[in-house]
C-alpha cells in the first residue's frame, strides 16, 4: 500500500499535497480497495501499525491508508504519531 517510486520522487520534489493525495488515491487506494478492507477488518481485532519513511504522518501515505481504513470500518480509532 505504499506509493510508487515515481510518486514518492515527485512528492519529495515538492508535489502539492492535493496532487499527491489525488495520485495516491488513484494509484494505490482505488486499485487496492480489497486490501484496505482486509486491513480495516484486521484492525477491528488488534492494533495495526503502518510504517513509513517520513518523519511525521501529515500528508504521507500512512495517514491516507489509515483514513481509507476508517472509511471502510467507521468504528476504528486512528492514532497518528
């Protein structure tokens, strides 16, 4: 569920956040919707940690994946650290 190498390079070159989110959604979240649902179901039963290279979760893929899981399972609690 990570961004493509090209998207990650563009992000580090200053791709605007809204464009990153749009591309990540189309490249990862939409085609991997089944995996998002599986992850969300697993998170109902146990804590899930999503790791990323970025120092903070704002505007990185882990927050986008977590929000997609929350959309799939609205009872989930998201803690971004």
